[in-house]
C-alpha cells in the first residue's frame, strides 16, 4: 500500500507529498513522519492490503499524543499486482485465451510439452513460455492465492495429471475443459488420491460460463468471462461447456 500525505496543517513531521510504502509483512520504505502517526497508518494499510480499497483518512496528531499537534490527511492506495494465469496446453483455445487474457489484465504463462506449439512465435504476448513435460514444469511455476489456472492440454491423461498437481496448489481459479464423462472420471480419481472434497468443489469443470460457445474463440470468451467473475467476486452462472480437448 502506498501512503501519501495529501494535506498537512500546522506543525507536522512531514509535509504534503511525503510517501511511504507499506509491505505485506509490515516493513516500510520511506516515511510519513515516524512515531504514532506512522504506526496507525501502517496498521490501517495492512487492513486494506487484501480488499484493494483506497481510502483517505484525516488524523489529528494531538489525538495521537504527538507533541507537534498538527493535522495530516493521508491517502492509502493499495497496489494490486496483475493476476497470473497459467494455461496448460498450447492448442487453439490457449492461443485465443492468451490474447484475451492479455487484454483484460492477466500475466500469462503457457505450458505445453510440445515445443512446436509452446513457443514465442505462437504466443508473442505471453509472459512465460515453458516447453517441457508437464511434471517438470511445476518447478518453474510459482502459485499463490491470486493464481488463475486453465487446463486444456491435448490429452486427457495430461489433463488429469496436471489437475491433480494444480488442485494442491494455492489458486483463485482452477478450470479444466472436458466432457461430462471425462470430468466425472477425473474428479473420481482426485477422490481416490485423497484430495479434500472442498478443494474438488472449487474446480470449474466443465469450464467457462454457459453461453453456448462452440468455436475455440467462443470458448475462450466463456472461460475469460468466468475468470472475470471470479476476480471481481461476482456470482457466476452455471458452467456447462462440454467441449472435448482442442
């Protein structure tokens, strides 16, 4: 969170324009004056870290028992990092989804075990491109609670193996393409491997919002729409895309 002094009246430790960066662990860079004012601003910034809500707060330094006794107005602006999207598979749907994801504010990683598909010529806008066996790719990926994952490989066995690894990672969204039969089989295997049922319920499969999509481009739009809904916290429509692998 960036804390900026936007107004300062009377005797204050810093003037208008002073800035301070507050990190998730409470460590700060820069200062807006130290002492009690800085502590309350840091505490307030940490509260705003996950919500992403910006706020302007007025402080009376006398109330904070600071001898200078002036007044400061501080603007707190959370800096939300661009969410990461990992697309496993580099076929037709991935090609279209990569373009859309770039336009709507995702950093995109493409992972496929076929170098002729997973390359910079085919995906010039991708931030990460990994062309190796899926199991080996995980050591190069960093997952967190803001990670979005789409599984659209060219083989059902790859989809199932990647799904089993991904569901055990932190994520905001995890979707896998497939028919109802394939989906049922894949989820049953997760249960057999002892994956928690609550995690399994978080998987979006069949993937994408139900908009009657048929072509790779339309399916990509349906997937992107579902990801937007998750990112914004909206209530999604039922997922019912049952297209087989691209």
